[in-house]
């Protein structure tokens, strides 16, 4: 048969910016093919194993036939109660397991879907740059327009909400914020969250706080947006077990907060997915029952790595933020480079793979992100190799 059909992509897919991590992956494969001993500091995926207590709970749960059927859409009551218990213990925040907690197939799933529930074509969504790419792609898929809020170092990597034109605020449906922040590692003070709530109430904007990194900290414990009075009136918080418990592959997260907002997100989800495998929810319950002290080894591991890398970068004359949370170091590239040129140089000459800052949005140009997801001796080696070429 000669005749073919065109298979042309829908414009919402054609208009996607190239997915940063896919092109990084291609560069990585090429380097490996060439036989380069690659040190990969590019991807936000913990190299540490899931704690064995969680794995053991999963083994038991997977054998139960009652877990083999379709799960409930919003998550098992026992899962939602555990989330509420964990929020109470960790943040002092009270949540109603019926209506204020929703299970997600990873927080990415919820972040990607929420614009479908609330954004009409032409509506604005306020999106940080640099930022997690899904805020903007979810917006694009819903026909919304991203209004970019640059995160600048001189403003402690917080968006300048004052500078957003009134017209944009009036036409905005959602506001995405993320602290502790990927990729800049910044944390937000109470005063910032209060300002967010004030703006949200004034302009009728739903706040979506992405809190994936609250448990990866090296000093003071980061805040939940839900700790701020009024937060529950204006929005929700996305959370995840991925980073806290080294569970990126398990695909489980959740959203908490305003029940109307969660109901909207739930409407999209019930029509697209059928919830999280119950065995995984039972494993997550075991995770929530762990003491935060049981996770100290995870934080300590990242802290040791962070101190080595931050000291190394500083010796090299690179200006880098010393993170107090997350497993990323956000560093300025030397003046004669741009992000991509620097990443290429590091890959070709040092065999060190890092992420170009502009991949997180234009405001990330001039920066690179190092992920602390490789062993200590590999990070030492990376510093040595970079020292040789710079
Ligand atoms: C890793 C990450 C997520 C997604 O985590 P899930 O594995 O989908 O739960 C969401 N937001 C940010 C900022 C992240 O870095």
C-alpha cells in the first residue's frame, strides 16, 4: 500500500518546548557510547535506595488480593488519614482526610492535570522561571497562557508579585510556587507566603504550592504553605514521597488543602485515571509512620555531598548558592559562557553532566544546576576534573 496518512501532531504538542531532560539524556547516551566515564549530576532522582521498612511493607501488601482491584479514586481512607497524621505531626496543620487530601500518581500527575480543571483558553497562569517545566506544559495543554515570574537572585529567588501587571492578575486563574525551590534551592519565608495569600484573595487566584522538597533540609525545617493562616482558603499544596523517601519510581504523591480545588482536580482524575495501586498506598502509610529522625541519614548524605561540591565550586571561582534545602546547587557560569556552552564544556572536557539553567526557563540562563545525586567520591572526582579544565 502506497497511501499514507499524515499523523501530524496536535498543535498543543507541536508547540511544546523541547523537553529538557530528553535532550540531556541524548547527550548522556552519546558520551557513554564514546566510552567517557561520566559523572552524572544532572537529574533530580535520588541514587539512594527506598528505606527497607517501606519495601517490606510493599512486599506484604502486594500479596493481598484485596489490593489487586481498582483502587478508590481519592485514595484509601487509611492513606488519607496517614497523610493528615503526617501533616499534623510535621507541620502542626489539621487536615480533614475526607475532602482535604487527594492521592496522586506522583505529584507531577496532579500538577500537570490541575490546569485542565480550572483554566479556560486565554486565562493566565502565573509560572515561576526558572521552574519545574510541568507548570507551563500543563498550562499549555489546557489552553492557558503562562505569565512568567522571573526568580532573581537579588530577590532571594522569590517572584516579585508587585511587578505583575494588574491586568494579568485580573486574568489569572492559578499561581504556581515551589519552595524549597527546584532548581535554585531557595526557601520561602512566612512573609512571602502571606503576600501570596493577600494577592490570591484580592484577585481570586488559586494557589498551587509545590512542596516536594520540604524534607530535604540542612538547617531550619522548611514551611508548608498550609501553615500560613488563610492558605486553605486560597489553594492547595502538592507533596510527594519521591524525594523524601527515595521513591521516585513508585509514583505516589498527594495534594492537600482547599476541598473545592481538590474536588476540581479529582473530576479530571476520575475521568482519566483510576487511582494509585493500593499496595503502593500501604507502603506509603508505612513511610508516613517513620520518624523524621529515621530519615536523618538521607539528609546527612546530601549534606556531606553538598559541602564538598559547594566548597569545590567556590574554590573554582564559581558563584554558587549554598543550599539550606533540596539536593541541588544552583551556580552561575563564568562570564564568558552561557548555560549550554558551559554544560557542553563540562561534558566534553570533564565528563561531568549538569543541567543548563535555561532549560528551566529563560530566567535560568547564565546558571547551571548540579544535582547531589551521586556518591561522595564521584562528587570529589567531579570537582577535581573541573579544577583541571577551569
Ligand atoms: C521531582 C519534582 C516533582 C515531581 O515529583 P513526583 O515524583 O511526580 O512526585 C514535582 N515538583 C518538583 C519541583 C520536583 O522537583
